């Protein structure tokens, strides 16, 4: 009853992953790094060391949302 089960996306998940990786530019990767950093900077253990204005964080979030939207609805539409 409490045994673990493994999720497996299968071949279609593999196709989507490959498409996402191949469709992501260096600029996209830089944006993703900024987005991850801005999210991590909200953690109480890190936030005292980071001074990021809310409008900068909002812009990074909007840009990352646009990136995900482009990747899933344009670049990898078939795989999605």
C-alpha cells in the first residue's frame, strides 16, 4: 500500500524534453538563470544578501513566463 511508484513520461516526454533543450538559446538560458536566482533570493536564508527591487523581479518573472509560453506553444508546439 505504501510502496513507491515511479512516474514515467515515456517517449513523448522525451521528445518534448529534446525539443525544449534544442530550442533554448544562450539568451534563454541566461534568462532562466536570472529567474532561478530571483526565486532563490526570496528564501529567508538568502534574502538578507540580495537587494532586488520588486519591479526587477516582476520583469524577470514576466520574461520567463513569455519564454515558457513561446517554447510550449510555438517552438515545441507539436511535442507539447
